[in-house]
């Protein structure tokens, strides 16, 4: 990350201006024109732009459902129940639940944006310095580690509301009822589906965000603002 600007040597020279001015007639390094605030604001803007693209990608219909890398699978316990129900011609109950879970994540995705942006504003220049030598998804990884607990608390009620609105709860209850009514299939199912979908939805959002961050770092076409062009040249 940022190796093209000098990597660890550059990190040691961070001050008001990163490198010493070039000698007269000597070409200046792009890094020599960047201040701490440039780097901080550039990294934050990269994440903000990435968040916009992430929300746009995941919130459209099939944003989760037809994206293999982030599609939310049925929990193992419910996969087993679905297979058992298939033996009596009721496998569609599991398939219906699976689809509705992903639809709920798609509907909830835009509502995560203000929660993410609030956490983003708290990132300091010290945080940015620690990320300097990290991989191409370093900012996203840091962001995830530092905010996931709070995001889960804030995002869970949103997911729960969307799950209810998209019929996930009723679909799940129908599956449980049918499964429990057939003696030889096993005991009643109890699963915290709300927590599971919340965790998986956030995992998917961060996965896409990391991909967007990498694009901004590596692909000039993805740098859509003057600041991004300046900081990530």
C-alpha cells in the first residue's frame, strides 16, 4: 500500500509536508506535495467513494442474491432441515427462506451508509499512519475491525425490520412448523436468524468495500475526484 510513494521510508518522514522539497531543477516526487491532511482526507474520501459504490452495488435487486462472493447462505442447521424437507416434497420452504434473507440484506444495505460514514469521520491521522504500509484493503480491514461491534448493534434493528417486511420471519416460521410437524425428521429448530443475517450482510458490505478500495488504489479510472487523483497518483 502506497509503496510507489516510498513505503516505510516515507512513513518515517511524515510531518506537515512528507518529503523535503526537491533541489532546484530536480523533479519533485508526487509524495513531496502531500501533507498529512492530504493523506488523511484522501484515504477518507476513498472510503466514502467506496461506500457509495458498495451501497449502489449491494442494494439493487440481486445485489446479494446473484453475487456468489457475498450471497448469504442458509445456516447449516437450516440447510440440513431443508434437505430433510425435500424428502417429503417441501424443499421449496428452504429455498424461499434463502431468497428472502438475501432480499432483506439488499433492502437494508442503503440504511447502513450513515452508520458507516459516522464511523469514518472518527478516523485520525494516527490511524492513517498505521495503515501506511498495509495491503490494498488495509483501510477497509481497519474500518471493519474498529467499527463492526458498533455497526452490528446499530444495523441489527434495520435488518430485523427489513427481514420482517420482506417476509423472512414468516417464511422461517413456516419452515420450522412444517419441520416440527414431521416426527421422523428431528426436533424443533431454534436459530437466531436475525443475528445471522446481520452478520452476513455486514460481511458482504465490507467485502465489496475492500474491492472498491483496491480499485481506487490501483486503477486511475476509479479515481473520480481531484483529491483521489492527487493522493493516489
